[in-house]
C-alpha cells in the first residue's frame, strides 16, 4: 500500500517538473521575440545593434580570407559573427560612432544595415551613410508585404519580420543613400533642415548664406554616393513639415547596386546579362512545375548554375574588399 500511495506522488512531481520546464521555455521564447521586436522599435535615441549572427563557419569556409583573419581565429573557433545590424530610432550625434564600433568588432562580416527611423540629425545621418559606403554595406528599408512594413532576415533561411509603422523618412534617407547596394520600398523625403539652434540667432541674410553652404555639403554627399543631383531639388520641393514617399519609379532609380559597385562586380565576376536574368525570372514557375521542354530545362539549369557561381564570386570579392578597409 505504501508503494501504491507513493506512485501518484512521484507522477505528480514529474508532471510538475515538466510543467515548470514548459513555462520557463515559453517565457524564454516570449522574451526573445519581444527583444527581437524591440530593437526595431523607435526610442528616444537610436539603437545600433546586431540583429543577425551566424554561429557556424560554414558560410565562410569557402571564402579565401586573408591569413591574418584566420590567425585571429574567426574561422577555426567558429565564434559568432554579426552579419546584419539594425538602426532604430531618432538619429542623434554619436550614432555613427556606435555603428563604427560595431563594424570594427565584427570586421569584416557586417554586410547589411537595416533601417527603421523617422530621421533626426542630418550631419550624423550623412556620417552613417559614409560608413556604409566605406565598408561596402547594403542598406535596407522595409518592404511592403501584405500591406505591412516587413524586413527580410537571412540567417539559416530567409524569413519575414513584420514591424508595424517601420519606415525610413527624413534624414534616414541619407543613411539609406550611403549603401553600396540599396534595398526596400518605404522611404520618405522632404526639405532637409539644420538644428534650429544653428539658425535661430542669425539674420535672414546670414541664415540664407548658412543654408546655401549647408545645402552644398548635402549636394556633395549625394554626388559622393552616386545618386543623381536632382535629388536635392526634389527634396526642396516639399516643406520640412511635409513628407513625400518615394514612388515605384523613384525607387527603381535608387535601388540595387550603385553604378561603380555594379561595374566592379561585372569586371570581377563576369555577371549575368539582363536577358539571361529575365529568362530565369519568367520561367521559374514552369521549371518548378516541369512544364519546360528538355532543351529549355537544360538551358534554365545552366543559367541557374551561372547565377549561383556569379553570386558566390561577388560575395567573396566584397568580403575581401571589406576586410581590406578595416583598421590594421
């Protein structure tokens, strides 16, 4: 009888252990999700953090990295490497230093900067864009997916993260412009303006000269990042209290590789022609559904291998180039 009475108690204890384990696991997953979402949410000051790391070395084993990098143990130890950073919140002085520190701590693997900001300090935004330019970093703003602002994350496999109200407007536009590759759809512009304290005590004449000099520095930056000079006049058409969201045609002009990066990749890796790329895009469904003829299927597969080889070549070339501009 004693044994029979203890059995339910033992079962109860086991069930209680499993229940506690389940609750702890659920709490941990909730905290992880809220943290992931929180770093995309704006606060009083921008956060500049790592959003994606790789915990394995598989992605880097095929990359012919400099011997010094291997000596540091990045490859052999399999230490986590940050590949994607996120900037969320109002841009204020000091944010570029945060980004520079994050780049240096994870050199040379940060390849993407995801943006969620309503803007802020123009000079600091330009500094952030110049860092993206210097280290060959792709800048990304939200895409629209099912009418929701969405980011594409790529660790392990691509997946979507919807962030309500995510955007990149005002001076955030200058950060986005700095990317050697630009992606995304939700971008807004208006007339840029300096901090009020810099103009408040000036006469109208002095303020006019100050603003012209200030605008010339913006025009120089726009040229530096290989955007057309019409973008500054375009911004000036909209008051600083207005917002113009870029149209599809305007986004088409700015997204993708900047001209020098596109030409460098083409010279380095050969590239794939627009005709070949269009063929792959237009026939992917028929290929997956086995509707292509034998010859067409063979041609499709050869183009797909060419595209894969070219993408790997471009990735390796950019990683090496990024390492070469790191502080030695």
